[in-house]
């Protein structure tokens, strides 16, 4: 028992050191990267999109790389986590190449890359975890055929990447919502007894996002770009899968889903089925409340965060 206690103290000290290193390394590395990042070209159809023109973008490459390095250094090695880190790095890299490109990558090209990453996540997850799905709120579980479960994982990962990416349009919004979502997942891991190496890496991700927000809070000095938003969405999907309760994603990330997902559904229906919905609603939803409801950027961040916090508390209560 004394040996286990010493190991526990050692691991806690290691993780605390990693969290401190992750925060300050991100602050310092981001400051050093300012002059080396590509410049934002503004977004023609986004509310206040012109205000971001000329700001450094693609800062996600900094905090994602710091997260990966700190996870490798301070979280006990486990092959499954290592594969996830590779995939997170690939999502970050494809996003950064788009951020740095003179002409933006097409939606289909990015969607296909996201799909490939989602397939690899499904393969890795099913190999190491099997096909059991838990319904924590109802204290029940069931198994799914591997093909069906794999398809659902692909849908979850692809959707998480893209709704998170769409939410990145207001200074500080997406990073703050992602921190709340990841913090909720970490609490759920503790309650459910599913705290493993992936769960131990969650605080590191939260700390690098806090460091990024040092520069991105309104008025922002730089933007994370697709390099950050795609990696964030991917990590959320992996973290919720590792709880064994993937359906909890619908609660712990509901604001991300609604804000970013409405636009995806609206565009998809119009493009592929010629069905027009929500004609008087701007998407993402954060653009609608800013332009049509008169919310300031700060109000959007705080109000959306309050809603997600309430949903997170509800989720934790129901699971507990």
C-alpha cells in the first residue's frame, strides 16, 4: 500500500509539473511564434469578419504541439494514447496547412481528411476498448456489432471536429466552451472510474487552452485557426469515447453542437436536397445573436458558457 501511495504521489507530482510546463511553454512559444504565423485574410460572410484580417492565425499549431510534447513527457506511456496523439497531430497539421494556404482548401477536401482521421480513431478505439456502450445515466450497458459501433464512432468524431471548427468565430468562445466540455468529461471519468492515460492528459489540454486565451481574449491578438479547432474537436471525441459513454457527448458538448451544427445541417440540406430551413437565422448561431440580437462578443462567450456549465452540472448530477 505504501508503494502504491508513493506511486500515486509521484504521478500527481508529475502531472502537476506537466500542467505548469504546458501553460508557460504555450505562453512563451505563442509569443515567439507571432511573427512566423500566417496572416488571417478575414471572413467575407462572417459578422465582424473583417476585424480579424491581418491578425496572426494558425496559433493552434503551438498549443497542440505543446500538448502533445507534454503528454509524452508527463503522462505514463500507453500505446492507445500514442496513436491518438499522432491523429491529433495530423488533424492539427492539415488545419495549419489550410490556415497557411494562399487559397483556402475546399470543404470536400477538408471533409475527406476529417473522415480518414475519424476512421483511424474508430479502428484504434475498437481495437483497445471493444464494442460495449454504457448508458451511465440509466446504469445500463449493451454491445453493438463492431461495424455499427465503428460507423457511429466515425460519425461522432467527424461531427465533433466540424461543429467545433464552426464555433471558432468569436474571440475566446470555442476555447472556453471546449475547456468546459473537457473539464466535465474529466469529472465524469472520476465518477465512472474510467480515469486512464487519456483522462490524465485532459488537464494538460485545458492548460494549453488557458495559455492560448491569454492572447485570444477580446480583443484578440491572434487566432487559433483550423490548426486548433480541428484538433480540439478531435480530442473531445476521443475523451468522451474513453468514458465508455459516447452518448453523453450530446450533453457535455451541446452548445458546441447547436452553435456549429445548425449551420452544417442548414447548408447540407440546401446543397444536397434543395431544402431551405431557418432562412432568417444566421449561422453559426453566434453570428445570429451578434447581428440580430445585438449581443457583444463578451456576452456571447459568457452566455454560451453559462448555458454549457448548467448542462454540465446537470450531466454530472444525473450520472452521479
